[in-house]
C-alpha cells in the first residue's frame, strides 16, 4: 500500500476568527448543496434505454435467474458491479470496502427499490467471500453472461462497444492518465421497471461511488482528511481484519477461514474432546434427551455467544428430509426441551414455524418466544420469562429447504410438496430423539397460515400416531384466506378504526372510502360481519367479466391497501410499520440483521452446529422457484384440522395492518366447518391474561421485570365447534413478540392446561400458580366486533 497523503495542520486562531472562517465556508457549502440538488434532479431526468437483451444470473442456491428476478418485486433496481473476476479467489479491496458500507437493503426495499451486487466470479466463490465478510446483501454471479460487458463494468478492448468510464480506448489513452485497463471495474448501474419493461437509467464508475461511502464523508470533515494514498478506499480493511494481524493477506485469511470450517483446532471450545466433556457433564445433570444418537446435536447452554446466562438443555443441527442414503436436502432445527420439571413427563412437543414464505424460524426463537430474547433495540440478550419451553418441549424449524441454515435445492411447487418434505424430516427428528407416540402441536405465523394447515392436515391424513399424532394447531396472524378478503376488504374499516394512529389526510381518506365502496368491500364487510353469516355470493363484487367468459379482479381494487400505506410513510409517519402500527421513528437496530447479523457469526454457527458455509438470511426468495400454486387452506385443510382435532386457535393482533384481525374474522365467516358456515354468534368474550405479580409493579426481582407484558382483559375471544378466535388488542403481527404473556396463555389453551381464554385461573408455571387473579364477571372483550367508524 502507498503511504497516505500528508495534510497540512490548520493554523490556530481565536474563536471569533474561527466563526468568521466557518461562516464563509458555510456559504460555499450551501452553494455546493444546491448544486448537488440540481445535479441529482438532472441525474433523475436522464433519458433511459429499454433493456431487451436477455441476461442470466446465478446465486449459491438458484440458477437461471433473469434480470427481472433481481428486482425482487420492486420497481427500481440498483446493481453494484463488484470487482471479482472468475480467476480471482477474493474480491477487490476497494469494492470490499464499499460492500462493508452498503446500507441495510430493507431501507431501500421500503422505498420500492432493491439493491444487489453482481460479479463475474462463480457463485460458490461469492458465497464464501460473503460468509467471510458476514454480509447479507444479495450477491449474484453473471458468469457466462454479457451483463458486465454491456454495462461497462468489464473493459475489453477487443470488443467494438468497449468503454472505460464512457470513453473508448483511443479517448482514454489520449487523456494520458494511466491509459486503458482491461478487466473488471467497480461501479453502479440503475434499472427501472415499468409496464412490464426494464429500462437502464444510470451508471457511474471511478470516483462516482465515493459519495456512497460514509467513511470518506466523515473523514472529509476532519483536519487530516481521508489519509489515503494512490489506492484510495482499497486501503481500508475488512471489519473482521481489524482484529487480526495486519500482515495477513486477504487470500491467506480466506484460506484460514475455509480451513477452520473443516479442521477445528483441538483447543477450540467446540472441539471433540471438549464437546465430549460437555456431554459427560450434562449426562451427570440428567438432561432429558441426551443419548448417543442426540450427542452430535447437543448445545452447551452456557456458551451461546452474547448470552450471559445458561440457556438450558438444547439440541440443534441438520436432519435430512427423507431416509434416502444420498439425500442432499436437510432442514435445520433448534430444540429446547421443557424447562419445567412438572411437565417433563408430558409426552408432547410444539413445532414453531415462521412464514415469509422463506423466513427463518430462528426469528421466532430469538425475538418472540424462545428461552432468550434479543429484540430490536435491546443491547444484549435477556432471559425470557415467557419462553414457551417453560410449558412444554418446543422445536423451532427452518423450512422449507433453502430457508435459513437449511441446505439443499428447492424443488417444491406447492404446499403439499412442502408438507411431504417436512414430514420426512419430522420422522427423522422423532427417531433421533425417541419421541414416538408424542402428541404434536403445530404453531405457525404469517405465511405459516399456509404452512401450518397443510402440514397439519397431511399429518392427520397420514393416520400414523407413532410419528404424526397431531392434537392441535395455532396460527398467528396467518394468511389462510384470499388476500382480497384478508387484506384489501378490511382496509377502510381498519383505517377508520385506528384513525388516531393512521391520521391520513382528507384526500387519501376520500379515495379509500370511494374505492372501498365502488369495489364492494364496504358492503361485503357489513354483510358478512353478521352472526350467523349469509351464504357466499356467486360472484365477488370486486371482480369483473373478461372477454373469455371468466372473471378478473378490478385493477383499482388491489391498490386500496397500498394507498393507505404510502400515505402514511409519505406523510404522518415515515417509519410506519405495517406489522405494528404504533411504531414510529427512529428505526431500532436489529441484532439479527444489522451490521454483522448474529447468526452469521462464525462463533455462533459453531455453538449451534449450523453449517459454516451457509450465509444466513432472515428471509430468502428461493422457496418456491416457480411460485406457490396452492389453494388457500380455508377450502379443505383448515376445516379438516378443526374437525379432526377440535383444537384450533386463530390468534390475531389488533395493531397488525398487513393482515388485519377483521380480515381473518371475515375469512372465518365465509368458511364451513363442523357442518355450519362461520361463527353463529358474535365474538364478545373477554380474553383474560393472568396477573403475574402481587403488589405494586416494579418491585426488585418481580416476575417478568426484564420483559414486561400486558395482563388482565387484553382483547376478545370466541369459541365454536373446535375453533377459537382471539384478538390481543395491543399486539402486532408477531403475537408472541408484542404480547408475550398473552401468547403464553394462548399456548396453555392449545395444550389443554386451561379450558377457556376467559378463565381467570393463574398461569400454570410453578412460580405463578399462587398469584391473586381478578374475579368474574370480567365484562366484554376490548376488541369490538363488528366495528365501523372512527374509534368504534
């Protein structure tokens, strides 16, 4: 590396002289800001060119991707051309520093824009380097494609259209500044999708990327400036290198990283010798499920990184989805046996599934209902007083294949494929942990409203109680009915009901009311929020006939939900959260996805037997390569599970806008089970969550102090013909995360520990069985059904 350029030290002056100089500089800074604003406007209005040539891309888990796939459903795409050629073992250093500085992609996706990196190196090289750096942004290989050449990210003087920073070789050589360069160059390209077509709008190279580097912007404010030599940003190191010897080359670091994955050192705390010591120690403590077969999965609860307490007995790792000897597809699980001695003898287990599709169930474990919590904004993990394994055995499973740490190639086309895949894994899990004949309860969240009913129904239809003795199911804010019914139809009602948290202006409100009326949503809601409901209509009011005799959804009827959402983020609350509408700015730091995501740390992966060669992401889009063509489970699977178990709970959060509680109830009113359609009487019963302390709140060491939770009457519940519906008024989309005590009570109901969600008996956790509770009557529930108008 070249020596940093020396910068003269500023002269020393009085405060008055400094203020004079600063004010003079401020004038120039304002001029530059206005000039930059004008330049940005000119950049946005640059003409665009339609992209008609097909390009192919690959990732570590998926091949034959098209340019359109990189948009990930957004209208705008920013591509960072990361210098990583096919014959290299590592990325360029300058590009690496830009990679270190790229923003959390969710911020851009929030603004209808996706950000990806593209390089010519093979997907496996990119994935290894990405794992080394701990990055989570999408990174694709254009290997074998002209993409880099056509957008001037690879210069090749043998091509007639070759340009280097928009100059031909002749023009470049004439400048006399180093001349032409054959090979990859770093840069950004921007694409826009409109009317089914893709357009190229902008590209920048050389120092065009400087403005995107916060390190340079911050250093520009200091007296010593950037302190960089001829190599510029390439002189920065990768984040993890600041803790290593400076003399190590990037290639050596990568070799050591890959070697460590396959050859753990004997002194490592997770070595075979020390692991055996842990196993022996745990055996002496009488762990419930520790056997020779489960030993490879045992996790030392005292050595989970960042967790300052013993998380207890647990097991984690990969198991195949079939009994084939050459099976390459595996699902990842983390299993926590019951921590309650009174429940150890109960032969039962709860399966937890997150949704997405493609989201990791470790999100649920760490941020909702696991033994330790590390939620957004928390400085460190805390012990969860509402952990579900205080009641029973619980396993969090990353599925389908390609989600989280699960390995393999996705081939599923529908939910029945997913169910068959899961059941193969589950049989191996039962055999591994000796749980034949255990009662099984499935709990799923969000898109898990598709997973849960299909998996549960397939288990019941298998008629095999040795492995699949399903006894109940619970769905949190799940997608089970048409999105037009669950999401769009209740939009007007939700905005009216929560006007204090969604104060949209008159023009937007007028649009919402008018479209809801013209699409028939308003009347449909009024008609079917009756008890009992009328028969379903022959034709849905938001559809119109097509030329071929069919019917299609009117275009304006699928914009209603979005109009309210964009009205909020573009006005009253730029940090509006569709999953929990009371949230506001600023965004909180999420330890699972920001900076170096927790589950991408090598020490975390080693501690929980996760594959080191997998870059963990909270959600992936690789689950259904060709989409999910499954019918909504309300037609067969959900009624089948209700009828056969008489134990299904549909739990909703009152603050969830993405799948409102009223939408779930509207779906129930159009569903038939137990010989009747919908609920026959109006939900009014109080949902009671037991008190968990006596005396004034906040006493030292009082239960739940680390994770306070609502109690008393917190919502509304109703039960008919084996189906319980419950709304927790103040909860968001992720029920156990926003209302953990309420969720624990719901789990008690599912497991049969309490008869009704209106019961006033204490929690069944030993520490809480003697806490004084409210007396009946409790009055009505706090979520009003039906509810029409402002603040009803």
